[in-house]
């Protein structure tokens, strides 16, 4: 399920949220959150992504490809 409105997501996203947002598998989501430059914060063993940083990262990726 794709959600166009990010306001429905919490401030800190988890891998499940990344799966939903990008429409990718859980394995691919873990590859993404562990990739260099992806905006993650580790809290113990949890990996979370600040929503605002994700939106900026997406914007930066699009601008980089132009």
C-alpha cells in the first residue's frame, strides 16, 4: 500500500514503514537503511529513520539524478 501523505507516519520511521513507503521487500529495506548516506539512527538494536531526514534524502536523490 502506497501512502502519498507522510503526515500519517510517525516522526521516527521503522523498517516496516520504509517497506510501505517505497513498496520494497523487507530485505531490500534493510539493504537501504544499511547503505552509506541513508539517514538512520540506531537506538540499541533498532534502526529508525527520522521522517524529515528521509524526505530530504529523497529530494537530494531526485536532484542528484537531474
